């Protein structure tokens, strides 16, 4: 396992998603904990409000916990329980530090009928792929999708804001904060680095199914590093859940 970190009134979730499938979220009861407490992380396989099914441990390709100098072994600090349809990860925290927890699922493949895939592209706001299928005369072509999901959450233990929040978990798709979200005030923006296979994508990642209209999302170009960022406006009264929208489904 690798070390991890992140959280304010903002939880950032990254994943590669599929059609007609469940989304995956990491959700804590509280994102601010005292040192040496137990963090309870729900793995919600469905929506941010509820889970439609358990996430089996054998489906997890990577479980990461980043907490620098927390004095804990990640392998020994995580335990698991199943509560109905929700998988619960319990993390024994250590000293004051910003934590990152991440999960990456193993790839799966699914066969989709053409109409179902086209509807998925429309619903999830992936117009470039839909336009290409239209141009290539492939709207009637069934497809096979290979998909996986990659999520992270950041939470704060104690008062010390540390640098773990910007750690790459080396997942195929990531949204990595460039500022500690817990150091921001209401109305400020949170710059994040979007990566695909470890590199910023050449084109903006399009995703119109935001679900929370209050969030202002825009792309900016970092001229110094030529890396593409997405800026998220912070509203301290709500949690922000954000997903990358590549090309994949899950059940």
C-alpha cells in the first residue's frame, strides 16, 4: 500500500466509469477527526447518498492510505465490515496530519447494445465519442467496454495541514488537488490537476452531468508547467463530488 490524504467541505472522487453502471464514492461521516481516532469510510456503490451493492475485496486492485509521519502501518490500520449493501472501511488514525485514502478497482469488461451505449454517452455528457460514432456510421454498432473505477477522499486529523493531499496514487485517472482544500475559505477556488495515465490530457475532460449546479467548474492552463487544471469553486456548506468521465461501466 502507498500513503494517502484529503478533505474540507469537499470530497473529490475520481474514477473511470461505465455505462448503465453504478458510480463509486468514498464518504466519511466526518472529515475532521482528532488524532488517534477511527475514521469510518463508506464505499458507496451507486450514488453519494446510498449504495446498491457491496464492493467485494477481490474487486479491489489497490487500496492506498497516505498519512505522513502518522506512526501507523497502513496494512494494520485498516479493517473492513459489511453493513447491508454498504462496504465500510475503518481506518485507525495516528498523529495530526492530512490523510488521503484511495481505492482502484480491477478492470472488467461488459457487452453493451448500441442503443444502451449511445444513451449512456448522452446521459453522462460525452459528446465527442457520440459525435465520432455518428460520423463513422457506428450508432448501430454494439460495443464491449473495459472499465475500472478510481476514487480518493481527503480528510483531516488534528490541526496540522500537511502536503499529502497532492500525492499521486498512480491510478490511470486522477484528480489531484494543488492546494490543501482545508486551508481554503468559502468563495475561494480549488485548483486540481487532472491526469490520464500520469499525464495531463491534451483535451479538456468533458462531463456535463454535474448533478450539483452550484459548482462552478472551468479549465485553466498553467503556462509555467503547461499542465491543464480544473478549478472548483468552494462552497463551505456543501461537499463537492467530482468524477472524471472516461469510457467505462460497472455493476
